C-alpha cells in the first residue's frame, strides 16, 4: 500500500512569492483563527461575571486593541523590545478562574462597576510589573 500524499507537489516553494490570491486567503484564514482565540477569553469572563452587553463589548474590544498593540510592539523590534518576527500576541485562558473569583469576592463590599474596575486595574498593574521584571536575570 503506497501513500499517494508523498507525491503531491508543494503549492508554494520555499523561495517562491505566492500570488496575491493565495496570500489573501492564507492571511484571512490566519486572522480568523487568531480572532477566535482572542475573543473567547473575554467572552467567558463576561459570562462568568454576568456582565451587561455594554461591559462585554468593552472587554472584547479592549482585548482586540491590546492584542493588536502588543503584536505591533513584538513585530516591530525597537531596540531590545520585540522579536522582529510575526508572533500574534493574544489572551491567555489561565487567568479566567482567578479573575472571576476575585470579582465575586470584591462584590461583597463594592458595586459591580467598582469590582470590575478593581479587577481590571489590578490586572493592569500586574502587567506593568511583569514588563519591568521580565528582563531581570536570576542567574
């Protein structure tokens, strides 16, 4: 039994320049795959926190904007900042549980808007701490 997939020619060679149509289709596929991953985390958080549609839209929009800015920083490579490679920066799913838990813990003594502000504000402060501590070498 032979594997016929081994004899299929490559669509684009290593040093070839793909046509505009192939490039557009590949980039559209990539953007749609990335978009789903970036939007899912804030939707889960908003659902878990039972946020209003306005607050949900804010979380999703913020996630997309920050992902775009972080990707531009990563791709641009200004001095020691950034890799200079196409590496999409998106959201992580590991923080969803702690964020929702913190939100409901803060709701005991604060309004919904105050609790959401405290959670998002502390997330921003933690992100800045990681930015400062990232280059520290512990060796």
